[in-house]
C-alpha cells in the first residue's frame, strides 16, 4: 500500500496548475486593465473624481486641474461626446465638481461630492 492510496497528493499540495490556463477555478479570469495614465494624472487629485472622467478629460487634452478654470461643464461634455458618443450623462456632475474644485481655493468639503452637482 502506497502513500498515494491513502491521501491524494492533490489534497496535500494543492491542485497542479495547467500552464495553458491562468487558473483552474473553472473559468478563465482575465486580468483587469488599469489606466495608469489616468490614475497618475493631476485630475485624480480632485476628491471623489471618477477614473473614467479623468480619462475623458485627458482624451480631450486637459491634463492639469488649472485647465478646468473658466470652462463650462456642458461644453466639456460636448467635446467628450464628439470623441465618445456613448458617454453617459452622469459624468456631467463630475465635470461640474472638478470645475468647482479648480476655481475655489480652498473648496468647501460639502460641495466635493458628485451627487451635489447632479441636478444643476
């Protein structure tokens, strides 16, 4: 009687991974893409800023917070929609919040939430 007959080796050492697949959990999990440029941009210094909004702003040429000063959120949204017509409307609140943050030093903490800017 061998040791393999009593306790399966897989139970002791874990299941061997097949090199053709990332894992053996039953599905092929893909690694989520991370937008490193948007994550490291100055736009992300705005509290509660959405990463997708930061990517949209970078795509239309806005890379710094001061570039939002004096701009209209609606005109920025139009520029974004020219590039990406499927852009959802909720991002308008983030644009308004970003413009407020750029124009006020120091900004009021109560106004640094996108839900405040939703229905303006």
